[in-house]
C-alpha cells in the first residue's frame, strides 16, 4: 500500500536532451518501483513554484534538485519548507548542486560552499565508509560513475551526524558525498553526484542510494 508521500522537485533547467522528463521525472520513475511510496513531481514553473503549502503539508519527504535558478525560489516558500522539516518532521533530500539551494542553506544554516569543482567528465569512485548504515544497504563498494563533475572539500556544512560515503576523483580530490543530519524533527540527506549534463540519474546504484536516502529521511529505515 502506498502511504509514504514523496515529492520530487526540480527547477527543470536540466537539458531535455539528457532528461526529457527532467531530473525529477527520472528520479520519480525509479522511486515509483517501491509500492510503499506515493511519488509525485513538481517544478519551479508550477503554480506557487510547485511548493504550495497544501503540497508541502502532504509531503513526507521532499527531494530537491536545482542549479541555475536557486535565487528564483521565493523566500516565503523556503520558510515554509524549513517549518515543515523542523516542526512536522518532513524529510529533505538534497541532490548535487542543491548544496547551494535556499532550502538546503536554510535548513542547515550554512553557506554550502565547495572547495572547488571541475566539469570534465571524470570518473568518480564513491566509497562507502559506514557500510552498516541503512543508506548503504544493497550497494557495491565503491560505486563507480564513469563520467561526472568533480566537487572538492572543504564542503562548508555542519559536520555530518552520519557520514556514509566519500567520493574520490582522478585529480586526487575527495568529497563528503553522502551525509545525514537532523534539523528539528526532520531528517536531512545530501548526495553529491548529479550534474545535469551527465546521465547520472539513470545510474541504478545512484538511484538506489537516493531511494535509500528517501526511506531514511521518511524514517522507514534506520
Ligand atoms: Zn553540477
């Protein structure tokens, strides 16, 4: 029975040539395989930016991808998201460039800066450093993505309460890639990969981590 309500949001600036139905569409298609999840998508161009109070109140976990239009998300909507996380316990899952999204910055009260980045289609090895964590369940170690953007430390966030995975890149850089926090009553999960020009959100193991993160943020596991 589908009873855990998931909303996957995107600003939808990702190239249609890679993601015809958006990153939110690709992630939602995978999450729908789990019959416990009732999955919908919303986007910046929807009424109320796809973030109406009704929708937020009916969301158990909000999954977020954005990159170029962070500034267009209204502060009032961000305030509502933070309220839902801290006071009601809505889960929040931030993907890749969502490290600079207003909700991520507001929920964790941090700038979310990176040490650096390089968009060169490099291999990324994501090493599981906490294999008994529910987010790591059913995954190989390492997870390998053939072509991704590089992010490097320092990642300016509060120290993760649980650090599940660390990414390695060919230039020698590392990055805390799968991080868990609590904010008020809510659980917050960040997962690094997912630059919009690469096919990362079709990678079965990346999708599995996101699905595990959603279940953790919904308090179904862990
Ligand atoms: Zn990127």
